[in-house]
């Protein structure tokens, strides 16, 4: 029951927001609801909330069943950290029809939480789309100059992926003994190996586009660049994790044989993608595009570690889902402050932040080093374990992917140098007072970075049950 | 003991937080006292730990589990033993002196930058201590990258200067290349042995589990890591550029401590390295090549810090030669003596630069002997020590390495002596140009020339004493000594090798190398005591002056091609091919939609026909069975 109530918080807030006109009160409602979900998600960490299950679409025998395990808890926590962080740090940005904007954001949050809870495939699909549709409107209404074309592409691309998944879900469903969408029934669907491979491919495409991994990624940099930064934060901190979550929750258990059969090709593809995106990141001048490509590289590594399918690497990916979210969210918050205050994202025009706003520059440097997985930051733990898994799978793959460790240092330190160091540029000189709200959020996030980097054990303990389910038959 | 060891590491961390967070609060005086005080505290605790090792042997303490998953575990353990306790003393001892020196040297900085400087410096000591105290390779790696971070922050300390930022970035990236090697070695160990703890890995049992290929690969990968951190060919070019940082930083990080991390790592893993003859050869060859290459470059440099930087690279090369020929305790010995005399030389250079108002070109100096008496005499001691003149410390450590090299191959020895001659030459070229002859700077500079304050000269004096006498810890039995150091290191590297050389050979070798060094230094003094080196005129001179054009080579052969490749990926592959394919699909769909629209005649019969046809096609080609049909039947039944 608690799960349902929890899921209702953002939905109620979203509906409420539609009727609030004033900016101040819509801010309060969204931040309040965001913090409420955060408290709820922390509560979920501590208690053992039972599953929630009720009849939903009896015609199809689909049930509204929510299930919570360690991985769900972790990603719900990430979601619940992300949203209030966004609301607080962007609360003074100029946004037309703020209440509608925030309402759509809250719908997205509801969709995301639903995705991480659903244990019925149709319900999963429902939430999957529920998370996507508000984002479509957010981008196409509040986005940048090229928003219409870019959002259209983004929507068609990901929607197409989802449709493949839907076909796969229905096909599996049709072959279950009890005609049910429940994950346990789907697992035992009566299909041949060849069919299993086909359905696997249908699911995989949906997840691959969502993550995205090479070569399905081209919607992403454009979408990240053109979306309002608040939406970009959601997209890259949480939404792309839906794809990886899908792999762990659905792909691995449903198609164990097909999964292993395809690991070679998927890992290869991911490793190519890691290097490819890292190289392209080196040549970016736009801060947002740089972070976008960096993110593609990091997601590629997580995907490679999952498909390499060694326990140690999968453990690393589970932890990294959370850590990457925190780090990339922080980088976006910083990028947003810079863009809001200087009016540009071009690194050529920036420079001298360390002189103009030292605190922000320090935060930028700190999160940049987290982004390149310096030891004692959170990302090191995940990357170390993931590379380990990859190394066991194939040492050459690990070595190749490892080159990205060097490339990441190149593009990230390039960005730090161009944005933070040097003399104050004309654009940087326009910066006014520091955005205290955002800095406060960033400091909290930085504490998380170091805490989970120095003592990651809680993250391992949290995800132990998920890992056991995946590896102990 | 757990607390003492813990606090050796924690004091500098507390100092970092204190000055880092309070940089706008504290006065310079508080900052200086606290920053130096925490390192001194760490030094005192290190002495306690050292004495404890002397009396009751090595200690390993467990704090918590860094990573503990079902499949694998990395404990956060620290270990004080014969090797790490020596490094502790050097790091915190020299570190304390350099902190003290910095309090005066950095006095011109605004107070929050002053605090930032000391925060970084404290953080460096913290990382360095973690590196040597860690009881497994992962903790070592944490410190390893941590010192890289601090090095980056300190090289780019004056962050408005673009050149300095480039140097900082270059240092970090080149180190990262090495770090990747280190990481892969760690993964290899984990796959083969399931552990990274020294207690498990560095044992005969583990060695037996590893094939020759494993050992060679692991040691080579570890050595790649060492190449980056300890600036060996081909990853050495960052170190001379790192001189962009404040001079005390060069002394502490880029001479005395961080760059010796590679030697520490290999000595720590000596059981692995001794098991791979191939790797040992590689190390020896790269070591001696680096020693010679950078010595030739140092001969033609005119920046006081650049000469010292190349000299550091060269001396590190000697240490690797020692490691390569199995003289682990000799390499550690040279680490220790080098830490003293090179820190001394850098701090002396800092004192000169301070007096000359940030002038670093030795051609504009000269005659500083009388103006800076303490700096002069201490610098001279440093030069004698590094040149290998007995009984100063450098003589003993260098001689030990050379003797071991001779035992392995006389060629190593001959090349080593050649390098030693060049060392003596360029060091005394530096000394004579700077301190002897007439002053060649501006009148204004001459007017302001002054000896540095006590906080700077005291470290010089103490380090000069250490450079003079530190050889005492390793006087060979040949000279009636006891060689305390090699006995000290027995638990780590085993019994010292039985000297395969006869005493007369050893005396002869020693005599030759000392004689050559003395001749070289006299030539240098004679040549440069009156006039500075002019612009290089010969082709060879230009070649050396331009550092063998290695930076240019790297830039043209590696950096630019990769950059172009990245540009090609971005502009051609990404834009046209991959995204082009995606957009192309979209266009094809739109186009066909326009055409297919024509089929939409409005006659229901056609629609039904197409529907049926497509369903049949779908089933035949895709699913190849009829199960989905039953799904639709059931669906319609239920509806």
C-alpha cells in the first residue's frame, strides 16, 4: 500500500500544479512534493515495504503489481534526489507557464518511479511511455531554437524502440501458460530458442535506444542540447537509466540464453561506442554536448559490464547507475548556472570562473574529477568493478575500453581549463551573484560523491538481493 | 598502533580540510602554522611507527572494508614495515621542511590563495602517505591517483596562466596513461589470484599460481604505471613542464617524493619482478636510456629549474637501472639520498629565484656566491652530493647501483658512468654559471639581491647536512661499513646479493667513476666560471637545447593525428553516416508515406485485403507459428 501512496505523491502534485498560477506557489508545491518523495524513498530504504498488487486490466489479465527490490530502491532514491535538486537549483530560472512545466516534470517523475516498481510487463510499458510523453512536451515547448525538429526525432526514435518492446511483450504474453504479464510467467513463456532470440532483440532495441548505446545514440546530444536544462538533467541523470534498468530487470532474467549468446556483439558495440563518444567529446566546444558525449561513453561502459555478465562487473554497474546519476546531474546543474548567467555554453567564450565565482569553480573541478572516476569519488568504485568484470570477460576489451579513462581525462580537464581557469572572459564577467540555492544542492551532492566513494558498502548491501537473484539460480 | 598509523595519514587530511574550508577565515600566520604543524605531527607519529617496526617488526592494521561484495573483497588496511616506514620518514621529514620553507616563499600570495596552496600541499602528503602505507594495490592506487591530482592542482596553482594550465593537464594525462597500465595489472592479479593484498599476492604460493606470461604481463603493466609516475621514457615529458608549479612544489612532489612512487611500487613487488627476467631487462634498458637522454638535455638548458628537472628524470633513470639489475635496496638508497640533495637543490634554486625576483634564466645570474652565502654553500653541497663525490651521500647510493649494474653487464656500468660524468658536468655548469663570475642581471635586480629569510635557509641547512651525511646509512662492507639500509630491507627484498665482484674490481670501478666525475666537474667549473653558455651554435647543441624535439614528435605523431581522427569521427562519421542513416530512414519513411497515400483509395475492400495480406506475411516470416493468432482469438473472445 505504501508503494501506491508513494507513487501517488508526484501524480497528485502534478495535478495540483495545473491549477496554480503563481510562480512562487508552484515552486513551493514542486519542491515540497519533491522533498516528500525523497523522504519517502529514504523511508523505503529502511523498511521492507510489501509488494502492492491489484487488478488493473482484467480483460488482459494484466495486474497493477508493484515490487520493490534493492535495485528499485536505489533508482527510486536517485529519482527522488534528482527532482528536488532540479527544482531547487533552477527555481529562479525564467520559465513561461511555470506551473505547467513543473506539472509535466512531476508526471515524468511518476512515470520513472512506476518504471522502477512495475513487475507486470504491460504496466512497465505503460509507465515507460508515461515517462516519455511529458518529456516530449517539455522539450518541444520549452526547448531551444531547434527544439521542434530535435524533439520530433527524439520522440519518434524512442517511441519506435518502445513499440518493438511492446510487440515483444505481447508475443511473450501470448505464449505464457496462464496468459499473464507477470514477470515470473513471462520467464517461463513457452518459446523456442530462435524465437527467444527475436524477442530478445525487440526488447534490446528499445533499451539500446533509451540508454543510448552506439550506434543508436544520435538523438541524444541534440536532445540534451536543445532541451531546457532541467529536462536534460532528468534525461541523463535518470531516464537513460531506464534502459539499463530494463536490461537488468527484464532482459537478463527473461532471456538468459539469448543474453549470453549476444554478449560478444553487444560488448563489442558498447566498447566501440565508449571510444567513439570519448573521441567526439574531445572535439566539442559546447559544454552541454561535451557532457552528453561523456555520458554516452559512461553508459556504454555500464552496458558493456552488464553484458560481460560477470558478477563483479554487474555489481559495479548497479552501483554506477546511482553514482553516474549523481555526477552527471551535478555537472548539468553547473552547466545550467553558467549558461543562465553568461548566456553562452561555448567553452571558447568562457574562462576565468575560478576568479569570478571561486566556489562554483571548485565544485566544477570536484565533480569533473568525479566524472573521470578519481579514487575516493563514487565513480571509481563502480568503474573499477565494471572494468574488472570486463577484464574477466575479455582482457583486450577491458584494455580498449580502458583507453577511455585517458580520453575522459583529456576532455574533462580541457573543459575545466577552458571554463574555470585563465583570465575572466567577457561572458564570464557578466556573471552576477552566485546561485546560492544551486550551490547548496551541489554541496549536498558532493557529500554523496565522497561518502559513497570512500565507504560504498551501503550501496553493495542495498543491491545484494538483486545481484543474488541474477546470479544464483 | 592502529591510532598512530591512522593519524599519520589523518593529520595532513585534517590540515587540508582546515585550510581548504577556512581559506577566507584564517590569517596567513594561522594557515602557515597549522599546515606545517600537521605535517610535523605526522612526522613525529612516523618516527613512532618507525621505532615500533625496529623493535617489533611490521604491523598491518585493518580499518574497514573498502569494497566487500560476495565475490570479492578489498580491505582498507594500512601496513607499516621496513620499506614503508623509511618512506614515511622521508615524506614527512622532507615534507615538513618544505612546508616550512613554503611559509616564507609563498608570502606574497593573497591569504586565501596562500591557504589554497597549503591545502593542496597537505592533501598531497595525505595521498603520498596513503600510497606507501596501503596494504594492497588498490589503496596504493588511491594514493597513486591522489598524488597525481595534487600534482595537477599545484602545477596549475597560478591558474590564470594558460601555459601552466597546459603543463598541469599534460602531467595528469600522461600519468593517466601510466595509471591505465597499473589498473590493468591490478585486474590481472584479481583474475588470477582473487586478491590484491600484498600478504596474498607477494608470496611464493601466489607466484607458483602464475604462469610466466602472467608474471611478465603483470610486471610490464605495473612498470607502465611506474613510467608515468616516475617520468621514464616514453612518458617523461610532463616532468620538465611540471616546473610551472611553485618551486617548493617541484622540490617536494617532482623531485623528492611523488616521482619516486614508481620505485616504491616496484620494490614493494620485487618478488614478482625478480621472477621475470624479461621485465627486468626492459626496466634496466629504459632506466639507463632515460638517465642518458635527459642528462644530455640537461647540459644545454638555461632555466635553473629545467636543468634540475632533467636531472631528476636522469636520476630516476638510475634508480630504475638499479631495480632492473635487482639492486632493490640500492634503488631505495638512491631514493633517499636523492630526496635530500634534490630537494635541497630545488629549494636552493627557489632561494635564488626569490632573490632574483622570479628570474630563472641562469645566463642572467652569476656571481651570487657572495650575495647569497647560505644558499651558495648549501647548493654547492647538493651539487657535490649529486655528482657522486665521496664522502657525500650521492656517491654511496650511485656506486651501489653501478656496482650491481657491472655485475649484470659491464655495458650498463659503462653507460652509467658516462651518465654520471654528464651529471657532474651539467650540475657544475649550473653551479658555476649561477654562483661564480660576475653578476649579469639588471642593476635593479642586483640592488635587491638578498639572502632568503630564516624559514627558507633553515631547511636548506638541514637538507645540506642530510645530503652530506646520509651515505652513512649504507656504507658498504667493502669500506668496513655495515650497510644498515640493506639489512633493514631484508624482510622486503631478501638477503643482499653475495658480491660477485672481487674487492679489487669494486675499488677499481669506484675509482674510475669518481675520477671521471671529478674531471667532468672541473671542466665545467673552468668553462663556466667566467661566462655563461651562449645560444647553441652547433647542430648537436641545438638538438639538445630543443630536447631532442621529443615534444614536437609526440605532438606531430600522436596528438595531432588523434585530434584529426576525433574531428573525422565528429564531422564525418557522426554527422553524415550514423545520424545520416537515422535521418535517411526518416526521409524514406516520409517519401514512401507520400507514395503509399495513393493506395488509400477509400475502398474498404482494399483495406481489408491489405490487412489480411500483411497479417499473413507477418506470421509467415516473422513468428513462424500461429501462437499470436490464438492471442487475438482469445482477446476477441474476452471482449
